[in-house]
C-alpha cells in the first residue's frame, strides 16, 4: 500500500516579477528560469516532490498567459490538473480552488502547497520532512514548514513557535511539530538579529500541507466570499478558463494571500522546524549563499573568473570573463547585460522602471 | 600653391594585440575598433590628417592579413600606397620602405608618421602643430611631437627636451621646436611624478615627421642592413607582397623599432611640445580620461547607467545596464563580456592567456 495514497501536490506557478531581470522578463518570470541546472525552477520543484506523488496527483496553479508554457514543460501532468486563473487573485483563491478540486476526487485528500520558484539543496531532507508533515496533516492540522534561520535575514517573514504538539508525537514522526504563537512581518536587521538569538523564530517558507476538508472549512469560516466563489467555479464544471462565466467568478473572488486570509487567523496550525538548505531566491544576491566554485562564486553558464571571489556570475549567452571583482552580480543574456554590486540587487526594479520610463520595452 | 604640396602621411596600421579584448581579437586589432564614434580608430586617424593630404599622398603600412580590410575601408587610397609587410618587422623597416617609396615619387617629399590607433580630442590643434612640424621638417630636421604631460603617466616613454632651436624660429612657426636631450623609458610612478614636476619632459607620442632624404640617410648610417633591404625591395618593383622574393627581402630586414634603431641614435632631432588632447589609448582604462556622460562615465552603445560613476561602459551587442558601480570596465560584445575594475585592465592579457590555456580559441 502506498503510504502517500492521499497526497496531492499543488505547484504555485502563477507568479510574475522582474527581480531577476534581465533573465526574468514580463512574460518569463522567475519560476521559468534556469538558475541551478538545465531545469527551470518549476521543473526542479516538480522533480523534488515527484518521488512522493504521481503525475495524476500533481496540480499546477498558474495564469492564462503562462499555462501553455507550463503544459509543454509537463506533458505528463493531466490537463485537468492545471488550475488556470484568468485574473491574478493572489494565493488564497487558487489554493482554495485546488483544495476543492482535490476534495471532489478524494475526500481524504491531502494537499502540499509548493511555491515553484524556491531552492532546496537537501532534497532527501525535504522529502523526509514532507513525509512527516503529511502525517501531521492527516490528523487534521494545517502544517507549515518553518526554516531554522542561518543568518539574520530581513527578506523573510518569520514564525514564532511555541510548545511541542504532544498529541501529534506519533512514533513515525521523526520531526515533531510545534504550536504557532505568531506570524511576524519581515523584520529590520536589529530585529532579525534578536530573532536569531531568541531561537524561537523560523523563516516562513510558504510551504504548507493540509487535509482538503480542513482547509475548505477554514476558508468557509474566514473568507466566506471565497468559499462561495470556489463552489460557483465547481458548478461551472469544465468551462474554459477564458470564458466569460469563469472570468466573472474569478473576478469576484477576493484578492488575498493565503497567509493573510487564512493562516494568520486560523486555529490549529502547527509548524515543523526544518533545515534542508532552503531559499526563496528572492534576488540575484540570494545566489551568493549557494557558491559553485572554489572562490565562493555562484557560476552558471560559460564563465571565466580570474581573481574573482564571492560573485554571482551568470551567462546564458556566450562567455562572461571577469578579472579582479568581488561581491558583484553579473548577468549576461542575449540582448541585455546587468552589472551591479550584490548588495544592490534589490534595486534592480529601479532599472526596470527606468527602462519603462525610456520606453525601451523590448528589454522588459 | 598648396603649402603642403610635398607632404605625405603614413598610417601605421599593422599592429596586433588583445589589450582591448573582448572587442579586439587576434584578427581584429585595436586600430579596427570603434571606440569613440561609428568610425574605427584608423579611419579617425585618416580623417584627422586628410585636410592636409589628398588620398594620393596617404600611405598605409600594414600586414598581409589586415590589408584587405584596410583597402576596403579606404577605397579612395590608391592600391600602390599600401605597404604590405609579409612578415612583422616592427616599425623601422616599414617607415624606411615608405620613405623610399615617397622619395621615388617626390625627392622633396616629407612624411608624417601617424600611429593609427591613437586618440586626439583637439583636431584643429593637431593640424596646427602638424603644419608647423612640417615647416621644421622641411629645413632638414626629424621632428617629433611631444605631449605636455597632464598627469604622472607610467604607460608612456618620455622625451627630455633642451633649448629652443633658434635657427628654426621661422616667423610662420607658431610652435617653436626644442632640442632633444634624451628619450627615456616608461618610468615608475615616483619617477613619473618627478618628470611632471621638472617640467622638461614630454610624452613620446610616436608622431613624427621628416624629409625622406634625411630619414634615408639616417637609416643608411644607423641601420645599413635595413638600407640594403629597402633598395632590394625597390628593385623588385611591383612584385606581390606574398611572393617568395619579397618575403625573402622582408625576412632579412632587422626587426627593430624606429625609436630604438634610428631616433635615439640620430643627431638633429627636435621635439615640438604639443597639447591636443592626445592618448595612445593603451588599455580600456585610458577611456576614463574621455568621459561622455554627466557622471564621468565613458559610454559607448546602448547603455543604461543608474547610480554609476567613472566607469567605462561599452556595448556593441544589446543593452548594458549597470546599477551602483564605480571605476569599473564593462565591455559587451556578441559572444563575450568582460567585467573588471578599471585599475586591472592592464591584466586583460591574463584572461586572454587563460582562454588560450583552456583552448577556448573561439574567443581569441
């Protein structure tokens, strides 16, 4: 018997954004980038969970614009598993819709929600935690994965945890869950340092897992208009996502994140502290945490780095040669090159804005 | 009557080198680069002297490999004005051969020798000095142009000058010449500073002008084997530069620079101190002396520089976007990108060597 028989995976692959410009473009967001291998981030996300879940139980939530690309990346995932949002409505609606889709197929279904543009270095560790989280979820908890901080990161939200959840200390659960005292916003540096010292804070990874009946009940309680929308959509059956009636239902749903709309309000959430080399890869700079050469450079593509240390050196078009540079980000793509210090990568959006102002839209 | 009726120009366009890698390649040396305009450096050199000299009196010395490219750049220069070296023999041989070619056409000929890969910002000033230098040369002197130093440059040879040459103080000579006490090698920084303070040193620009009979006599005196070669070549008439007999004559000529072989040994040389915004553009860094935007960046091609100062930003292939960088050199070409601090550009040859070692010859 398959111990994961009720497990479904939901890849959140609708995100936009140009923080990885010039590699990411308006029609080519981060989840479609190849940063760590010849596989895109969304493919790596798929590869990571695939040992636990067959294609028939992998769902992909995305936008109308990105759906064709994702369908061609994943020809083995059934078409009906693509949850296509005709308008962007943040994370709560697509997760609730996915929960309902799964619930119709398997009333005991469990859904693991996986952002499709994150990095995990220790895949075995990830699967181990996920297996335990599934066990906790099967007992009716919404289980979040909280990453044990390795440095005072200001780019993540944090979770303050409480006591062990003793009643969930199942003998098979190698990783015990803890109660959640609070979700806290991205801190400033001093606060992040205090969180690190306190030892009771975890990074909010955005990875969580729940039984569909539990999630649908939370949505009904905390976001009743969304619960109505989910039912209305189900009533439309197989209507095309670009049809007027489907568009109307999605347009009427509240645009809200699952964190804000459900998680932070709900009772009975738990967190499992985890350490599997995770990053949300929020900016080019994040790649400095994953050096690939002996000089602590993150290197991708054809790169010749002489006397260069702790840089992010990425080329998808020809040779990138560097000499005597440190703590820089250099990205070479066909048609556009970016050069900036690693500690300025959060300002790449300034560049993108400036290109918009100059109407140089061919680079956006 | 044309006051420059006996003036010929010799463009030295046979140089090799990869200090401007990745823009310069083995088969695409510096004189063929576009650094300051949509014209190559050799075309800018031609444009600069052209007001004084018609095409019929412009000669081009170059290699077999580069000749076809140069002939197509200068279709109006007669084919017989191209002095093509089948083997590289430094500057003395091609200058002596050119002097003899001119001497056969005009026994009163005067030759201005112009390196083809330098930069001049004040073209009117250059022509003014050149006109005066021609006057001095017509009286039988070999006249060098010495650039008044603007900073303690360690990349140039210097000329220590002596007294005014009173007998050449012709009323039309707005710029008086001085005797030369010594040619001195590239100095270290402390020495360069002392030269600047002393006020009696000029940069050796490599620009000089002479009457053909004077130069040929100096060659006969100081480099008799070269003088023999020049005569042997003349005896071969219009034989093709790649023919065995021409190759043999060139191969037998001494490989020596005109500075070392003639200038530093000859009597009767003078120097005219000049200031016309000159640079030999020895490395990418040299371009920082010629900023083109309000933030002291040297910018060429499609560049977006946000919060970036005092950089060399060159793109011949797509958009180069920079954010928060200072004193860097970034060069974007189709197929290869270079990033290094401005004060490391003299080490670009290290990169080129490393590419050779790795057998990545497609980038050389």
